[in-house]
């Protein structure tokens, strides 16, 4: 599924945890992640900093 999304063969996919608290929206240029708390967001940001855009806006 992720390969098909990366190859822009499939779109509009949301991956949601069983508690419906976290959402991953992968797309051909990356992914958006919705998390439950600012602390969780900050930990994810620090852990995957190398994956983030280098653009000054962060996009």
C-alpha cells in the first residue's frame, strides 16, 4: 500500500490507530502525522528530524 501511495497510484489513504487517536496520511511527497499531544509531537520531531523538510517554513 505504501509503495502504491509513493508511486502516486493510490491517494486519499488514512492510517489510524485502533484508538482513533493518531492519524498518518501518506502521499507521494511525504506524509502528515496527527498526534495526541504536543509532547508526542515534539518526540516524533526529534526522532525523525533527518526526515523533515529543510525549507525554512518546514513544508
